[in-house]
C-alpha cells in the first residue's frame, strides 16, 4: 500500500511540475508590446455586467494576502483568501459550468447545473450533491474566477463611486482594457477595485482588490490562458466511474449548516443597512447591504461560539468596547471580523465584512441590546 501511495504522490508531483512549467508561458507573453484597446470606462462597465452569457474555458490563478487566521470550520475559505490557488474552468452558461481547483494530490471540482451544485473530491472519490440553492455559504474556488468576481464587485458599486480608465495591459495573451472603481463610502476598507476585461466580449480577465490607503493588491485573480469557445458537454459535466461514492446533503459548509440549524432571527436592519432578503431556513445568518461596506452576521451556537471566541483571542484579536458583554476584533488590511459574546444569555455573534471596526461595533451594540 505504501508503495502505491508513493507512486501516486510522485505522479502528482510530476503533474504539478508540468503545470507550473506551462503556466510560466503567459508571463513571458505578457512582456510583448500591448496593442491599443482603450474603452470608455462606462461602456466597459456595461460590457462586463452583460458578459455572463459568454462561454469560455481556461486556466486561472488567484493570490491572496488577506492575513486571515485559521478559525474552527473556516480553514478552506481562509486558505483560498490567504494563499495561491490554480483553477481550470469550463464555463458554458451561468447555470452550467465546472471549476477544478488543482491541489497537490489531485483536484476538487465544483460543478454547476440547473439542478444545483455538486462537489467532486478526486482524492476520496466522493461526489457530493447539494440540494437546493445555497443562499448562505462560504466562498469556494469558483467565486474567485475573474469573470464572476469582476461582475459581482461591479454590482456592488454605486453611482457615487468614481469610475476611471486604466492603461491597457496584456492578460492571458490578450490586450485587455481596464477600469478602476474607487468607493466613495468611507466606511469600507476597500480602496479600489481594478478590472481588466476583453474589449470584444467584456469578460473580465483580471481583478485586483487594493485596500484603502495601500498600493499593493491584497487579492489578485487572473486568467493565465483563455479561449472564448463553448466547452464540450463532457468537460462541463464529466461522467464519473461506477466506483465514485455519491451522497446528497442539504448543506455543505459550516456557514450553511449554522444557517440551517440556528433558529435565532436577525433584525431587518443593522447600522443603518437593510438586510438582504432571506427565507425562514436562513433568517439566522443575514447579509446587510451597503455596497462595498456590506457585512454578514451569524449567530454561533453555545459551545462552538465559545471555541471560535477563544480561537480569535489566541490569534491576537484585540478587545473592542461594547455596551454589553465582551467583544474581540480581528482586522486585516481589507477584512474586519468582530466576535461579540454575552455570557448572561449564552449568545455569540460573528460580524464580518470589508468595513471599518466602528461600523461593526455599531452593529454589535444593536444586536446585543
């Protein structure tokens, strides 16, 4: 058995080395002169928002330095936002795509179809089908694909945000037109969002998030190679061998499980921001809409809440003065998380978003009062 595992490990090391060699090619191409492809920022914004129906396929890389500590049950999400990941994508339509997260020992695939989301783990030969729409969940590799992330960020922008053009640059071997969104809301920690898109299709090829007051991006995701061609049906929805174990679940990650198992309902507004629509099954975890200063609130049940609170304290979270109970704040250059606990009633709440701590303190005070 150990010999078989050793051979498998060596095969995947070889595959990883080959992938690394292949992925170095776009960086060499990026040194070539860039042809002019400037597009009016407002027009480019409209093209990007209207590009969801454009099929494509390619290889993407994301790199994050958000500095989020590992907390119980959140390891997968923090790993994505705090390291470098490579993903292969086959995108046919908004409800028909496949994203493969390349790992050291294989891959983890996220497959979207009209029937919902499925996750295939190569190493364990496990296919998990998730029933229903996952309105509340942690981010996964598919959320970091430049086209989807770029469109999602642009939808958060408001007419008050400043929109400017960026110099054309080469991305995935193509001349890409760029725009920058500078949020007007002083409550957000996001300084700017830079997006470069294909000037013909409007599909975002690279996205960068820069913190307020900073010059270096804390999250960059880009396509290393791309083809604007409809992928084969067998690539989007591959057939699995008879030996693959299949299961169906209502919830897949920790946040979704909390949403389905916690009965406490969140208020309709917090800190002057309205809650997004919810259903009875997810009313316990809610997002509060404020453009780039949006945030999410989740009640953490008894023992788990205490574990997360103490893990945050161990990770170096600082005390935050609140009107009742005890609060801790964890802050990176972009993300802020506040944990507030009231032992008298045995409740712990997690509040998090790209916002300043004062905004979450206001929301926390409203919650515990």
